[in-house]
C-alpha cells in the first residue's frame, strides 16, 4: 500500500517538481477526455495545433519548461487558470494532444511576465519550448486576445487551484487536514503532543 504524502498548506512551500507533476497530471486528464470526443465535437485547426502529437509526454515537457524557464509555483497554477478563462470565453477551444504543448509554453511565457519581477526573453522561452520565436510571439498575441488580457489572479484563486490539485490525488493530503484528522482519531491529539507537533487552531 502506497504511503500518503503530506503537502504544505501554502503552494509557495510545495516541492516544485511535485507541483509541476500535479499540474501536468491535470493537463493529461483534460487531454485524455478531449481526445476521445467525436470528430464532430473537435475544434477546427488553430495556431496551437501541431500536425501530430509531439514525441514527449506532457509531464516531461512541463518539467522541462518548469526547470529551464524557472517557473515559480504561482506561474504553474496560473497555467490552469488560463485554461479555464480561455475555454470560458472561447467554448470551441480545447486542450488536446495536438494543442497542449504549444499552449503550455505560451501560457508559461505570459505567466512569468505577469507575476515575476525578472523573466527571460521570448527567444529563451521559445528554445525551451521547442518552437521558433516568431511562432511564440504569434501564440502569445493569440492567448492574450482569447483571454481578453485578463492575466492576473488573486491569492485566493491560486490557493483554491492548489487545494483542488492536492485533494484530487488520493496519495496526497494537506498538512492542516492531516493534522486535524490525526487529532480527531483515537489518541491522535496525545500522539501529536508527544511528537511536539502543535494542533491546528479551531476556527
């Protein structure tokens, strides 16, 4: 039986590789769902479409982007917020195996520029993502248009997306929820006290 991993309550403190995998897993679930849609429900080709799915998994691709573009935790979460915003404004747009990679590198570029005081050039992001700078420039303009330039997110929105990612994984639990569950169990409070772990305050 696999052990459950405790995740910090703050996404700022989350291990970046694990958070990247959680975001990639969400993208993978969306892609699997959309790739099964009947042909009549699939969108017409867009700037984001490739001729065939790239020969790299979503997780490996996002891990590469996260590492070499130095994505901060908030930037990773903002990728998912961008998906929801674009799909809300553009119902015909879908994240599929043909669009997800270009979407990720473009959304990551915009997220870094939106949230970070220092960020890389489009040439660097293009090299990381395996596209030309001219293509990235065009894709960036397209996403901005599709989102209506609604680029920022509140702290509460970022936290909510983080909590959802953690709670959807059966092998992860938020630290506060773990401590509350342990304290509520038989003898849990005593064991936590003996271990020197403070109990979460009741609110």
